[in-house]
């Protein structure tokens, strides 16, 4: 699954460079010049991560980060703050405003991409290309392959994303609406029962290898992936 990264930067040359490097690493870059522009994109569809410049015209990056953390719809979006400020107090302020990481300008593209991958691994592991293993299953996002104790399992794209999310968030119970937001995206409007259809297809694909038991129904709550 390709991560959508919102770049909020008011200097066009820097924004273009950031977007280029993000695209080169296989992510999708969305560009915004200020806080209002960023909110327009966010209201259309939630990004998977935000690169946020501290100094923006109008509302600052710190103010936007606080607003994001205060909104129930956006409070879990990972944020990396970009700034020329190097004072420790500024770094603490940026982190306390809700940023997950903080990088000072100038920085190398390699360092930035390493920070992005680290934050995604920590905050949105289903967006990482790293191989995931759980319950006898091995899932490779880059190769779009699933190995079940030596046997390959063929899944459709939605079932693959669903399993990837489950395997990176084991033992937690998710409602149908939460799964729709996390797997389909909060901008996609489909019936909650659609989740049941894809859960059934996922279980059917896992049944020959006896891994369908890993996808459990929690009555009245939703579904969970459990290796216990």
C-alpha cells in the first residue's frame, strides 16, 4: 500500500524537492503551501503522514499540529516537523505540539527518507514495505506475496490490504467503521457490511492452510487478528 504524504511547505523550491524525493522512494506526495491549503487536502482525504514546515504564512506549523492533534479525525496522523530552528526549546515546543519527529534544515534527502520510514514503521506499520510475519504467515508488501507455512496464498488487493493491516495490528479489536477508515480510507463511502464480505473472502483464502482461525469475530465489537 502506497503511503500518501502531505507536504506543507510555503517555499516552492523546497516543496518541489521534497515531493520529488518522496516520489522517488515510492510514496505519493500531496503538496500544500499553507495551513488552509493543507486542511482542504485533509478534508478531502486523510494523508498517511504530514511533513510540516514550522514557518508558514498565516497559521504556523506548530498551530496546525495542535489543531490536528485536537481533532478526533486527524489526531493519529503522524507528523514530522521541518524547521530551521535549532534551539532545544524550539525542538521541545515542536514535539509538545504533537509532532512525532523533528528535523532541522538543511537536511539530506537520505536522512529525511529514513525519518519518514521510521515514523511510518512506528505509527502506521501497514504503510511500510517491510516483510511482516505473524501466526505462521509471512506477508511481503513489496512483492505482494503471502506465504503460509511454505504455501503461497493468492489474495485480491482489498483482502491483501486487510490482512496487512491485521498482521501489523495484532490482538486489537477493530469495528467495521474503523476497518473501513484504516483499509479503505475515510474518504471512501461504502456500507459497513462490505467489511464482512471481504473478511469472508480472506478467511476462505486462508482456510486451506488452516490460518482462517487467525481472523476472529468479536461479537458486538468487530474483528481481530490473534495468534493465540
